[in-house]
């Protein structure tokens, strides 16, 4: 199935924001990669990254909030809901 123009714009904005996040919070960006793109649970991401589940949860919440704040103004939406 093809993406709508709006969905494609959101993915482009997400990719750009994720690259910005990677420069200021590399571990948070890595957690987003594992959770959002690979679909791993908190526990699976923690095991993969050799971190505690609590640390991954904190990184996930912080990175997700940062990305929402970054992307919302660009697209008018709130991805990573």
C-alpha cells in the first residue's frame, strides 16, 4: 500500500528529527530505533542494548517527547503516539 502525501511528509519529518536527536541523545535515538522501527518491547530493547528496562523506559519517554515536540510543528501531527 502506498503512503499518502501526509504520511510521507510525516516519515520525512521523523527521519530528520531522529537524525537531530542522534546528535544530542544517541542512546535515546537508538532506543527509538529498537522500539518504533523494530517493534521491540521495553524488555527486548533493554536486553538488546544491555541496559536496564527502567533506563530504556526513561530514554524512550524522553526521546518520544522530544520527537513529538520537534515534529509536531513541522507536520501538524503527533507521531509516536
